[in-house]
């Protein structure tokens, strides 16, 4: 049950979207609205999505966040969340990211999938997800919380579209039956130095479980995951801060690597 009026939801969506588009940080919105609930938080996120779509932006995919214990511990929270990926967040493999367009970016190595059937909750399981996966894709997310010093609570970060800002995909996507997402290893390098390592199982035991959770969470709003959806399943490691001039390479077992730089 929501507590905020439609006008307040619209005002907070505009406020957070402006912070994203103009790259300035703001205080967490629960400071002013301590009684807002989970539905309010997702209402604000969906309103940001509607604002972008009204201007012609396409939704390029969905993401889950806070799906690994490393991430939950790093951010002091205990529940995964979902968000959307806008088309202009996408950066090609080998490309460069305008650091000036971001506030305080961090990177996360993730495993992504593309679906080939609709997934609907409640009751969506890992088995349903595996049966509806076309391929497994290496993906790196660049998160950029609009909140000062990445200091927020779960409701504030849901409203802020889970800190989404850019993502890079590439490598050699493989069919799901040729990949074991649980044991798939990842090595993250910045400027040639290994800064984080991990395996897919860090993401809720299996990245497919993250997609099942997404379908079940969306069902609470009467939404499903359409066939053909690109989904980032969540960071395998804690997020690592980056700066202008950094060169990133994330190497994935069996599915290639993803590289890019920060201008
Ligand atoms: O993709 C993510 O896991 C980010 C979720 C939001 C929390 C954060 O900004 O670290
Ligand atoms: Mg992420």
C-alpha cells in the first residue's frame, strides 16, 4: 500500500532523474519521506522509466541488484532489488565511458542472460529460467548512485533505479546448455591489475535464481519478463570504484571478455 501521493511520486522521480541526467548527487529521499514504503519506492522507479519512455528512450533490459552477499555486505542491506536499463546506458565492448557524465562510478562484473520465452511469477523457478534462456552473456555494470557517498537505504536506492547508469556487454555469448553459470569464473582487472575475482554462484547460488526472483518480484505488480529480454543478474563481487583514465578488462571463463575505458 503506497503512502505517497501521485504528485509526490512524480516530483521525486523528476528530482532523481535530473540528478542522473545532470550528474549531481542528492541526499537520500527517505530523509524527507521516512514513512515511504516499498510500493512508493518502486512507483518512483517506474515513473522514472515512464518519463524516459515518453521522451523516446527504449528499455534495453532489466537488472537485479544486491544479489550477492559481497554486495549486500558492502552496502549494509539484505534484500535484492530490481531496476531497468535504458538504451543510452549501453556502451559497446572496447568503447569508452564519459566519466564527466557520472558522479562517482563503480563497476561490477555480472553474468547476463537473454530470454527466449516469457517468464511469469509467482512460482518462477531456476528450472523455468534455464528453459527460457537463449544465451549467457558477459556484462559489466557501471553503477553510479545519485546519493551522496553511495549512502542510502533500500527504499531510496530502489527509487533511484538501483544506481543504474551504464553497462557493457560483449565477449562470446554461449548457449545456456554449454555453460555452467554456477561455476563460471570471473577475473576483473583495472589497468592490468587483478582487483576482484569470483564465480557465478556468488549470485544467489546461481544467476538463474536471480532471474527467477525478478519474475516473482515483477508479478507483485502484475508484470512479466517478455521473451527476448536482456537481464543482468547482479554483481558477482563487491563494486570497485573507478576514475577517469582507468582501463577495465573483465575476463569470463568460457564466454570471453569485456573491455572499456573511462575517458
Ligand atoms: O547493481 C547493483 O547491485 C546496484 C544496486 C544498488 C546499490 C548500489 O548502488 O551499490
Ligand atoms: Mg549490478
